[in-house]
C-alpha cells in the first residue's frame, strides 16, 4: 500500500512585514540591541571601540547606534541613540563615537541598500587583518564571503576624517564585508540580523583560518563548489535566518535588552 503524503506543516521563521514605520523602527532597534549584547557575549567588545548601526526606516539619512562609552552587554533598546547626516544626536542623551559616525555615515550614504553595518575590534578579525589578505574559501562557512569581500590594504590611523570613511565605503563596493588592514572587520546587510550574522561568522572564519595555517597548509575549496556553497550560505536571507537562533538565545537569557 502506498504511504499517504504527509500533510504536516512546519513553523519556519519568516522575515516580518510591518504595519507602520514605528513598528519597523522598534524591530530594528530591538535587533540592534540584541546584536550588541551578542557581541559582548562573544567577547567582541574592546573598551569603547566598536559599533553597530541600523538605518531609520522613516528618515533614510539617520541611523541608530550604540552610545559612545556604553558597554555592549548593558545596552537596552531604549539606550540607543539616533544620529543624522551631520553627526548630530537627534534622539538620546549620550554622545556618538566619532569613528562610528565617520565610518557608518559614509557606508550608509554610498550604499542605500544597506540597512545595517557592524564593526568591532574582535581578536581574530584584528589578527587576520594584520596579514593584509582576504579570507580563503577553506571551510563551508567561509564560502559565505567567496568573491563577496573587500580589502582596504593600508592603515592611516583612527578613522575620524570623513574622506577616510568615504574611502572605506567606496572600497567596500557592492560586497557584504570588508577587511580593514591592521584594524578589523566591517560587515553590512539589508537587515540588522544579516549584518550581525556576517560579522559573527566572519570573525569565526578568521579564527579558523588562523588556526589552520598555524597547523599546516589548508586545502582551498575549488571555485565551482565555493560558488555553489555561497549560493546557499551567503545570501541575504541565509544571513537573516542564521541570526534567528542567536536572537532567541539572547532575548531568553537577557530579556531586559528589549526595554
């Protein structure tokens, strides 16, 4: 007897639709606060360095960002500040990191498709950046960056000059990630979820390649297989989806971040 086809329905997370700009703004801010908490959990914080931004859904020339000098692991949704294209804080009572404005304002300006950008001084990202090389496709996860990463191949000091921010944005080009030599990593996405996930998995890919090269000579995945893998793990929806378990984890453990 032939077995009847299963009619079981599965619940799979889907990217949300929003009834209003306020609802979308709240969503982006909650994801931003969660991403910052996760960066703290994973040890990506380094004093006052590092920032994640989310473009405001109503005012495209404004973005939400973590306040300067506030520990990632303490940030709540209500702590986030909103900055305009002049670097003025238009919402919130704490200052913006000058480097955050210099870098992110230019990335958001040059890339209107980008909703969020993430940058931090994570250990493996810093170490890898000092080699002045793009990541190789030596693991399945690293294939997310196959032909989708840029390299800024010099270092000119702390980024506080707008023209340097523009240079980062121009060098990033259409890609999802850029390695800033002697500095660290920066990733972008069409959602906060995506940008944060690309940073997390890129940091781990740096760690994996550093470890592999310390042990020997890694075998690089051939171009055809690297590209086919990219088409599975490197898309915007894959980045968004991969972040969902991490969001659930941090909200369950630290629900105050939504306040």
